[in-house]
């Protein structure tokens, strides 16, 4: 089920830091209907709990997890490199911050992954149907645009920066 009021979102740009207002230093956030986003947060929280319960999260995954901090990931990286140096052993490390991952998530794969964790199909379908039918409005200092854009023929992919289920997805 996807109510019409959920199918409208406002894209606004906010600064990544207070130091610069340059356009290339801004981040686009999608403001969704609060009721829809609350449902997404509940879905994301339950999915994360199930992934933790069934040990589906890799040990090196620190983002969006309870009792995991980014500083621990940095420490583990440094300690690993120290061990390689002391043993004079070659090694390589891949650091992936998943930049723009919320905008590049393919819906079909995300749905399959959520189903694999045992999530009911109804909430998943509700979220993705709403995202695919979403009318995007642009929010500026002068107000919200009167015209909108959407992916009617080919739905936009991604979960949206600002979606409560996006970190888990």
C-alpha cells in the first residue's frame, strides 16, 4: 500500500560543513512524508536486528551498527598495517566509504536482500512502490518548486538520502 500523500518528496541541499556554501560542497537530502519515513525506520531497524541475529553482517562492517564505532575501524586498519610491517609481509587494504551508496542502490537487489533476511514482503513493497512513484520537488531559499520531476517510465533507483531504511539497505 502506498498512499498518495507519501508519493511526494522535497529535495533540498544542505552544506556538508559550515565552512563552505559552494554548490559542489552541498549534499542533497530527500525530505519524505514523516509517516512514510517512520515506517522505513522501523523496517530498517528490524532488518538490522535480524542481520545481527543471524550473523549476516561481516565483522569489518562498522557503519550503522550498535556497539561499533568508526574509530575502531581506523584502529584495526593501523594495527593490521603495523603487523604487516613488523613481519615484513606484503599486504593490501581496501577502504570503501560507499560514497553515494543511497543514490545507487538497485531496487531489485535490495528487495532480494531484505527478503533473504526474512522481512515480510508487504512493508518492502510499500517502501519501494512509494520510492518509484515519488514526485520530487526542489526546495530552495525561495520556497518549494511548483513543478516536480519523477521517473515515470523508468523508475529512479536508490533509497534516497534521508530515508530511514537507507543505512540498513
